[in-house]
C-alpha cells in the first residue's frame, strides 16, 4: 500500500515541479517586461504566475504529508491534509485577487494618464498562453489519473493564468490601437478571475471537510460492484465520504440467515476486494453483515430479542421435560427483527435417551415445539440428528 502511495506522490510531485519551473520563468518575465513595456495588465498577470509558484511548493509539501500511511494519531490516513491544502490554496488565490483588484482599481481612478503598452508585452502574453495551457492539460491529466483534487485544483489554477493571459493579450492589442484604458480593465478582470477560482476551491474543500456524501451516480457505481458479489443479497445504509484523493465507505451487507459468521465476514471481504480493485481511490471500507434487511429499522433502538443464554435455558428446560436431560445437543440461532428460528442438533450422546423414552426425532421435535411455543420470540423450530 505504501509503495503505491509513494509512486502516486512522486508522479504528482513531478508534474508540480515542472509547473513551478514554468511559473517562475513566466512570472519574472511578465513582471520585468510589463514594467518596461508599460503594461499593468501584464504585471498583474506576472503576479498571478508567481502566486502559482507559491502554491506549487505548497502542493508538494501537502502531497508528502497526505500520502503517508495511517498512524495512531490519524487512523483514517492523512488525506484530509490534501483537502486543507486545497482550502489554503483557494484562500491564497482569493487574497491575491482581491489585493490586485484593489490596487488596480485605485490606479484606474487615480487620474494619472496611462501609457501605451509596447509590442514586447504582446509577445510575452502569447508565450504565456501557450505555456500555461500546456501545463494545465498536463497537470489535469495526471490529477485525473491519480484522482487528486489537489492536483486538479492546481491545474485549474494554471488554466486561470492561461485565460488571464488571453484577456491581457486582447487588451494589449486594444490598448496599442488606441484604447489605452483596456489594459487597466483587463488587469481588473484578471484579478476578478483569480478571486473566483479561489472561492470555488474553498467552497469545494469546505464541502468535503463537513463529510458531504459523494454524488449519487458515483455511489451507485460502488453499490453495483458490491451487488455482483455472489452471496450478497442486498447492500443498504450506504455511506460515503471523500478524504483528499481517497474515499471512505461504510455499508450494511445482507446475506442469507443460515450462513455462519465466518462465511458472512468472508463475503464482506470479497466485497471490499471487488471495490478496491475496481476503484483504487477507495482506501477504507467498513461493512456490517446483516442476516435480514434492517434498512428501515430505527438505528438507535436496542435489540429486545432474547440472548443465547436465555434461549438455551428454555431449550434445556424443554429437553429435561421431554427426555430427562439437557446434554448432548448443539443450538443454532437465526435472528430476524422480531423472531428467532431455532435449530437443535441432536448429538449421538442423545440417542440412548431417545431410545429409553421410545421417542423418534420427529416426536421429540413435536414435544419441544409444544413446550417452547409459549415463548413469543419463537418463529420456527427444526430438530436435526447428527450422524455418528
């Protein structure tokens, strides 16, 4: 498991480091060229690129923490660190966008005449569009492959830079044709775009932090895989929650009531294996084995059925009345919501007692049924003879 986590982390770090190199080059280039080419929009775009660089390093740090194995303090793993990192990334974008917008709007209404941008700003904006669109597509592909919301969020952060560069490119053409104010307006639009993307990331992460369930379409895919496992009758009380790039599931699995506890648990293990093989992003599965459908029962109500000890006392008393002894049998119980089915297995040691009383197993069954029928919990009684 840890080897797989390390592989995923290294793949995620690789694309993030490549993106950070691109961001560093573009950020510095845009700011320098924007300063000398008289373009406030290009300078704002350069600040946006450097914010990408800052978040790239944050992404790498969070990835290293979130892909660690579960420990005593974090028994469900460290996936929430990825969610927290995404939230922090969104907050950074919001602050950067608002700060840029405030500064640019102040300059726009300051009354100071704007200078006409020059052609180098146009060339750098074009290079930025091509570079950021490439890194966006690359990061998004890796993020989807690894099912990492953090990488996908960082990819869209790169896409905002590409989109803002398009706005800057168009505004620069307009400014160079005489509409100088377009450069300042474009800069404000870039700032607004950065803020919007940041809010989207924060909103999505907060939804995850409060354990919002996965979309029903995705949950239905998981249930379909479980229902294909032979021996599982029904899956209900299905709960899901994302944890970073991982998913935690909880469910009730209904199996036939005559199965042993070990066989029922084995079917649960089969369901877990089927899920994790089909969906590697599933990291934890908690299952509860049911022998009847308790989907519509009150989860908070405590069972009011008799315990094994109480039932055994009743069976012992009935056997003592019938054959004079309560030894030499095994008891199997099958609980339903309000009744119990009994299966009494007569061991070879019981046969001499039956012979002494001249009782056949069917006659003993009838005698036990008459005695035990006074108990309201009894639904069905079966008496079996275990061979020598």
